[in-house]
């Protein structure tokens, strides 16, 4: 199982030197990848209580633009995989995303993994000029166009949402295929992932995950995609007083078939960015040194 960290988007601040030190520290600690959440626009809700039922972020939360961030980090690291988890794809112009992703893939030496989702924020979709209702249908067509633009010199595609005539993007890595993973929890997302994705990012609790993995694998067999590479990702939230629990939980995720696991340090009141890095490093030290545990106590507090 590959281990990564969630970039502490909303808490790391805006000092480039701090961001550089964090990414290089993550790589030096031995992590395999760094994943970053994504939002373009924050919305200030009239009723914060009602808004909390939709999602956790408002205009008060800072989000570094993920493609610009990854271009910066690609130059500062040498082996760290850079993962969008998740890019809100339907609010973006597909051809521009293809161009940006191909550029980062090229400059990083093939270290980009594109995790995508449909998003939860209707106000963000509206501000970006995209239909919130049509985002599910749009994302399927987007994935098709992305892959064609990365793999074909010239593309013509006329669909419900796209009209491309004899268009291509350069530069790009010749023959490269950037992995596209899908995240979400709705049943339709499972079908979408089984049909078009290279991996699935679980948003389910550990107890439900085996059934979800089994269902996606069944759907992939039904679509005759079982021979194609496919991965599963999950996250573990870290607390400074519960490193051993996090290690045990991570091993439980591995044992049910998760191939990529990221640890998240946000929302723990870690004001100093160095504490985010220190907590992540403490986890990987414990992971590397801990003996194989017995069965996980599933009744432990998951947070």
C-alpha cells in the first residue's frame, strides 16, 4: 500500500517557503504521494447552519489553486506523486484541464494522478458558468475527451457538452496516459468509477468499505474491465494523541484491499505548519516500526 499525506490546504497559509518546506519534508519522510483538495470559489452562506449540511467549506477557507500548486511542487520534489483529491472537474473547461494536466505530467516526469469528482457546491458551479444539475453527465464526457486529448494528436469530438474539431494539445508526454480516479459516495458514482476510471477514492467508513470494493469489482467484471489496473484509496485522520490507532486503522484499510492511503492532519487545531509535517512524520515512523497487530478493535473512536 502506498502512503501519502493530504496537503493541509486550509491551514498551511500562503508563505511559499513554508509550502516548499512542507512538501520537501513529506518526501524526505518517505511518503509516496501528496494529495490536495480543490475549490475555486468560496461562498459565504446566508444561513451557515443550513450550509453545513451541504459541505464544510465557505469563503473563509483558503484553497491554493491545485494546478499552480502542483507546478510549483513538481519543481521542488523528485519522486512525490501529486494527486488531486478531488478536482471538481465539471466546473472547468475540459480542454484547458487537459492542457494543464498534460503540462504538469510532462514537467513532473509523469507524477500526476488526476482524482476527480462532481462537486457539492451549487454556488461554485453557478459562478463558474456551469450547470450543477448536469455535472454527472458532463463529467463522463469530460473523461472521454481528456483521454483522447492526451493520447491522440488530433481530436474531433461532438458531444452534448463539447464540440472539438481537429484539435490537439502540445506539449505532452508521448504515449502517456494520466491516471483518472473518481471519488464520491453515491451509487451512481460506483457505476461511473467501474465504467471509466482507473481507481476509486473511498468516502465510506471502514466498516462499509469491503462491500463497496466488492461491488465496484463486480461492476468492473460486468463491464469486462477486470483485467485493467485499478486502485482503491482511503484516508485516515490523524490526532497527536492517537498515532497507534491511526497505524492500526491504516493496516485495516490495507488488509481489505486499499492500495493508496493518505493521512490527514487538518481540523486538529495545528496552527503551526511544522506541526502538520511533524504529525505526518510521526505516523510514518510508527508505521515503519510497529509490529503486525492483531485484529483491529472496530469499536474504537474513528476520529
